[in-house]
């Protein structure tokens, strides 16, 4: 049984992962911000705004086996309509928030034998898409952080990143709010479907487990093939 902290465990991928880990017998410590809806049987479930100057993770035990950072935003706009402060906000949420949480948890992660950190990026970092400059910029920084920390923390702590394509979560709600939009997005992918939260949760659970003990510093593309295949 492992102790796992999921920041952003109230919906989407974080919620799906929490349910899977709890069902597997792990102790899951979750946080929420605006969405309070919890999965059942959290070991602890606390409010947390990663935009605050400091983060209080005192409810997390002294021994932490895994950390997953899920907060994000998908704001798609033409570049000319984006204000510089929009980039700063996105960077604070997607990267600086992760930095705060990792730094707060580092002593706890060092207290166990094979800890793992899982971050999230987007397929848009490596595959250019219209109107994705905000999310691609901040998530590109997350990928850089992943590789730098994996090198710095080796061999003690593994750090990996998942880069999904569009997934049916509240974060992508405006892009998938009709059956027509869902089908159009599905057809853009070689596998002809969009991702489910469980698809990403399965990969995150693997990266948290001993089954991935020889994997670190990687950006794994769970994206229906859109980043590498043309069919």
C-alpha cells in the first residue's frame, strides 16, 4: 500500500486516478480547488489553490510514495488576442504551481524507497496546433522541468510526464459539448476516438508503480496516435 498525493483530484483525470488507486488499496491524499466532488474513501481531502503564495500540505504524511500534479487550463485563442499577463497566469498555474508542490513534498518523497512524480503536458507542445500558444508554452516548460528534475533527483526519485491529446474531461468541456464536436475530434486521431480520463489514469497508475521502476525523464504520448502517425 502506497501513500499517493493527487493535486487536483476532484474531477477529470485526477478523479479517475484517485478511484483506481483507492480500489487497488492505496492511501490517496487529494486536493480540490473549485470543484469539491470527491472520490470515496480518500485518506484525506483538502482544499488547495496552487496560485497562493505558499501551499499547505501538512495533511500529507511524512512518507510519500507518489505525487501527481493535475491542475491545468486549456485556453485556446488567436495569438494576437492574448495578453502577456495571460501567459503569466498560465505559467503560474501549470508550472509554478507544480514547483511549489514538488518542493513542499520533496522531504516526504525522500523518506520512501521508490518514489515517483507524474506531471501532465499536452500533445500540442511537440505538434503545433492553431490557437494553442498559451497551453503549449506553459506545458513546454513542464516538459523541461520533468527532464531536469529527473536528472537531478536520480536515482532516488523518478519523474515522468504524460502528454495527452484531447480528453473527455471538464477541462475540454467547450470543445466537446456536442456529439458533433466529439465525433469531429475523434476523426482527427488515427485511432478515431478521443481520450477518456481512465486512459490517462491507467498510464499514471503505471508510472506510479514499481512496474515502471526503470522509467524516468520521459514524456509519454497518450494521444490516439495524433502526434506521430498520418493515416
